[in-house]
C-alpha cells in the first residue's frame, strides 16, 4: 500500500509548516515583476490569501494519497473558492487586466511547486507525491482561474449593460432637447398657419417660411445626432469622423488637434466603431468638465496594436473620486475591456487629464 508509513501526511505537514515562507516568496516575486496586484492593500490581501488557500488544497491532496491517487485530488472548500469569485469581480471593478492575474498565477504555480519539492525531498515515494501535488496544484489554480474569469466577465457585462442604458437615456435627452422642442414649435406654427390662411395670407406666408426654416434646423439636428452615434462609413475614416465630432462638441475659443497614424485596414470595423465611441466620450468629458484651452487626440495604428489618447491642459481631477460620479469613465473602460484592451486615466488637479487606450489587434495584418 502506497503511503503505508504516512509519507503523504508527513509531506503535508511539512508543506503546511512552510506555508508562510511560500507566501512570502510569492509576494517577493510579485514585487520583482512589478505586479500591480500589490499596489492596493485589498488586492494584495486577496493575492496572499489565495496563495494560502492553494497551498492548503495541495496539503489535503497529499494527505489523501492512499485513496485518491489515480483520481482527481480532493476539491477545495467552497468558502475558499468563493474568494476567486470576489477576486474576479474586484479586479474588473478596479480595471486590472486579466493578464496580471495570469502572470501572478504562473508565478504562484512555480513558487508552490518549489515548496512541494522541499516538503517531499526525503520521502521514498517522492516521485508519486510530486505527481499528486502537481496535479492538485494544477486543478486548484484552474478552478480559481475559471471562477475568477466568470466573475470578471459578469462584472463587465453588467457594467456594459448599465453603460448602454445610460447611453440610451442620454440619446433620449438629446432627442427631447434638440428635436422635441423644434418639432413641437413647427406643429404649433402649422396650426396657426391654417387659421391665418384666409384671414391674413401675408402673415401666414411669413410664418410658413419661418416654419420651413425651423424644420430644416430639426433635420440638421437629426443628421448631427445620427452622425454623433457611430463611425458610419469606412470611406470617411477615423480622423475625419473625429474632426466632425470635435466640430459638434467643441466650445468656442478652444483648440483641438487630431492626429491619426497607421492603416485603418488593420483594424476590424467593430473595433474602430468602439474606439470612436470611447474617444468621443473622452472628448465630451474634456470639453464639458475639463475647461481646457487645448486638447490633443492621438491614434497610432500598428498591425499588432492600436493606441489612442486624449490629453487636455484643463483643471484635472482626482480619478478615484470621479469614478463614482457617473458612467462615462466606466463605459470607456468596459468597452475597451471587452476588446481585450486597457484604459488608463491620468489626472492631476490643475494640470490636466490624459486618457490612454491600448487594444491588441489579434489576427490583424493577415494581408501582409
């Protein structure tokens, strides 16, 4: 019988005893790689608690060697796995890209495996114990990654739905403010014209001319509102669409520069459309809240990556405080996250704001 002398129990006890050291090595490794996961106390605590839970999963598997070898190692406690759900949700809320979690997971696998080798070094069946521990470590990590990924995606979908609702409300307000009043005034004017046709034809003709001008203004507002919603034609191009957007949004006395470099053929139309919406939102925020004298929009397109930024020299703000002020910044982050990219917002009160976006162009450049 394998482990008749309690090899698995001894190895598990040794591994549990060096668990604090394993967690310390993991934290040190995260620091060496410059992981953003150590930047905030709450995120750091979650990382280290996750590491402790995974080590204990491996300990349980080693103790169960006599009955479980040849089958999957014993599952983790449900309470411990729930931490992975919290991690996925919190990292999505903080704008931490999944790549950071995968890098941390890879490091944790190496660190825990080194601890396992240390714990089983003197056992006669070290190879068997290493196989059990490695498989348990793999399953423990994969279970947590799967749960965190599901939670991360759920957060993004929920926030995206909220952003879409907010966008629809904004469109409804614009339609009411820019179109509703004009249409109502024209309808009332037509009623008066009908009354004056026989009693005062001259006044009726003047009013008819005014009503025609009002309706033409309404049509122009409809056209501008429709163009403001999407980058409709590839022939127009992103730069022209952004310039048109600037014309419609920019207050008087402000300078805006738009620079687009690279071949838009490298970018899927849906990605360009989402990028346009994000840049439009960043421009609207700058014009409405930033009070800048100058705004610069830059877009750099390469076969493998798209980078874009909106920088202003306005009043700036404290990003952490503004995140709860509305869905504008959240919407930008969620749109780009669903494309596999990241948005970074840098701002200092009195020194302006910069919104920087990076999107990988996976599968782009096939025509090369």
